[in-house]
C-alpha cells in the first residue's frame, strides 16, 4: 500500500446546520470523490458554550454573536478527513467564505453550490494543521490513535 510512504494529514470538517439533508449527501459524495478518508464522524448539536469555544478566534468580530447563534441552531456533522495535504485540499473544496465570491472564482466549490450567504455557508474547515488537531481534540475529546501519522509531515501554518 503506497500510502504507507507518504505522511497523511488530518483536518476537521463540519457540515453546518444550514445544509439540508440533500446538501449533506452531496457534500459527503464530494468528500469521497475527492479521495479523503473519513476517519471519524459524528452528528452533534453544539451548545452555545461549545460554539463560542469552537470559534473563539473570532470573539472580537462583529459577526461573532450571529455565528454562534447559527452554529448551535441545529445539528452539525463533524468529520475528520484524512489525506495528504488535507487541510489545504478541504479548504479548496469548500471555496471562499462568501458564496458570491465562490461563484465567481470557484463555481464547482461546495460554498458556490450550497451556501446561501457569507454566514450560512454550509461547511467549515480548519485553517491550518495546528487548528485542525486542536479542534479535532475539542470535538472528539481524545487523542486519536492515528495522530502520530502527522508528525513526520508536520509543517507550520
Ligand atoms: P470557517 O472557519 O467556518 O471554515 O470559514 P472561513 O475560514 O472561510 O471564514 P472565517 O473568517 O474563519 O469565518 C468563520 C465563519 O464565520 C461566518 N462569517 N460571517 N457575516 C460575516 O461577514 C461573516 N464572516 C464570516 C461564516 O460562517 C464563516 O464561515
Ligand atoms: Mg475559519
């Protein structure tokens, strides 16, 4: 198995509460078609406190209140995606934060196809490898057995 020779990376993906059942299925299809392995999966309704902690980097932003409200209004699908360069590849698959920009620059991206506006934009992806590991630990509450796979290929940022 050739994968053995190349370090894999993990990222956290979230299908947000605005995604309909149909969107969810299509997003999951894209994930598999994109060659990601789903190594952990769970559906969770975030409490307000968890949503605040999850997006704590944005605490000072004017949209923070709305973002927290939105993220705990319904169930989220939480996924750990594993692939070489997973962080960057998943963000590319999502497309830009704002669906208008996504439609203009990457019309096949998930946000171009499924997001309704800059806040209700269907999917989340960790912004770098360190955030990915931190958020995976926060959501799944453990140090996952495959965490060691990351060490060799670790890069900052
Ligand atoms: P995410 O963290 O959810 O993957 O999204 P992102 O990196 O593309 O964007 P980020 O700047 O981290 O923003 C986090 C989420 O906050 C909401 N948002 N609303 N109203 C607004 O201007 C605004 N800007 C951002 C979105 O749900 C965004 O994904
Ligand atoms: Mg972000």
